[in-house]
C-alpha cells in the first residue's frame, strides 16, 4: 500500500502531550548516536592501550567536523518543511513539502560525491591542523580511508531526518536510528572483538550502517520522492533555501571549529589527555543529543506556528519545550554526577586514561545546565528560519570563545573545558537577546 505524502497538519493546541509525542522518539533516537560513539570507544578501549582510543576519537572528530558543515540540510529542511505544513493545505502542502525534500537530497548527493573526490587533500589538511603521535595518526588515517565512502549516505540522512521532523514523523526518525545503530553495534562487536580487525573494523561497521540507514530513510520517505513537481526548481524557493542553508552552514562551521579546536588543543597535551577528553566528550554528546530532542520539537511546532502566522503559538511552544529542556538538563547533570566514574570505567580499561578522565568529570556535570539555553533556542531559531540572527549570534560566541581560550589555556586541560563552557553560555545569551524577532516574524513583520 502506497504511503500518503505529507500534507498539512491541522492546527491544534501545543500541549505537553503533543510535545512529548514529538520529542520522545527524537530523544531516544539521538541518545543512541553518542551511545554508539561510546560503544566504538569502549570496544577499542578493550585493547588496553591509549592510541586506538585516541585514533578513533580524533578521526571521528575530523569526520564530524566536515559533516556538521552540511548539518544545514537537517536544520534548514526542518524549518522550511514545518513552515510549509503550517501555511498551506491540500495539494499545495503536498507539493511544497515534497519539493523541500527533493531539493535537499540533490544538495546531499552533490556534497557527498565531492567529499569522496576530495578525500586525500581533506584528510591531509586535517592532520596538518591536528598533528598527533605517529601511532595515533596512522590508525586514524586507516579509519578515515574507509569511513569517507559513506559521505553521500550520511549527508542524505541529514535531509531525510530534517524532512521527517518538520512533518512531525519523528517515529520514523527513531526507526532509522535504531536500525542503523543496532547494526553498527553488532558489527563493531563482530569485527573488532570477534575478527580482531581493530580500528579498521570499527570503520567498516560504521560504513555499512550508514549505507543501511540511508536506504531505510529513502524507503520511509518514498511517497514524497515520487511526487512529480513542476516547481521543483522554482527560483524563489531555491533562493530561500540557499539563504537559509548558507547562514546555517556558516554557523555550523564556526560551532564545529570551536569544538574541533578543543580536541586539537587537547591532543597537544599528550595521548593520555586526548584519550580522556574523547571519553568525556561522549558525556557532552549524550547531553546535546538528548536536549536536542526537545529542541527538535520546538523546530517543528514553531515552524508551523510561523507558517500559520500565530505568535501566541510560538510563545506556547517555547514555554512547553523549554520547560522539558530544563528538566532534561538537570536530570543529565545528576546522572553524570552519580554514574560518571562507572561510565568512564566501562569505556576504557587503561588506568591512566581512567584517572585523567575522572579529574575533569565535574565539567560534564555542570555542562547540561550551562548549555540548555543555547540548545533550546537553536530549535526556536531554526523553526522560525531566523538563520541570519542565528549566524550572527554564533560569530559573537566564537570570538568570545577564542578570547577565553587565549586567557584560560595556560591552566591546561581545565582551562580548555572552562572555555568550552563559556562558548555555550554566550551562545545562549546572544540568542535570547534576539528572540523577539521570532514573534515579529510570526506576526508577518520583517
């Protein structure tokens, strides 16, 4: 039976039940992503040496840094899709929502092919920027040479997930993530612990799971893919997509450069610190992905409210999703305080890495509450497609972060973690100051 294409979702109250119905699958889906990174780290950690842990972590950071440049496809597609759903009905909604997905997938395919073609200079540049010990670099290069072939599938998943979130089909997002990550974990255990393939085994497992996830996503979105559209290349729509995506891309480059610089600066302090930071970054990833579940709900609901020109609904969405974000942040901080040492021990058996990670664990206990405002307001600005304001806020935050690094780096790894907290605090403050523009846009004001 053919699945119906997305159509307008009737306007209805923004309740806690509705927010949780959108957010719960996303929270579950997103939590599996850093958990997968933790499994990768944990599997190579059973080898009992710091170099494989550092290599997988450094290589993953390099790929993530590149992929996050294309994260605009997830965010921009969600905002544009949600606004189309809120503004239009019937065939008009079906066509515009389908066109948004098809345009995004065209960009994803081109970007993925470009990454594969440019893999050698990209990898060489990464290691010029982030030199590591000879053993770590050799292992990381082997990992990257395998993973890079999944670029078209990985970037396409940004577009597919963004479209599904904007259409309030978050259960489908969960289905993709569970299938992909379940396959990855199983292959990790088989290839690394079973076959003894080491770092290369982790890379092969991830590559196969990325291809499988993209295939599932295309199948779930198949109805929109086969809508024949006369306006697919509409100049006005393409310009709007280009504007939104360019702003988000600049913001993503700056944000990822900030996080990447943190790992690179940590690498300069030795393999033990690099490995410990990689273990602790899994905590930060769990925090970001868990809170993003509520931010994604805000994207969908605020996008629909802006499309329907309903400022009261924008305020309601911010209040309800924001409340759940704060609850989630507090819960994560308490969990890290109680279970953090046990999680560290689970992810690595190297005694010095465990000791070093425990020293810096307190930063991860406070990180969720420091970052919750920035993560939630990301959702607000994406849904409203206030991407220029989002970009400008990130420019300010990146400059403040750079100054914080200069001031705090003499304090060693504690100084680097403090600078990272400054980054998230400033992001939240700058976007909060710009929030009234979301209400003006919902009112139809420029």
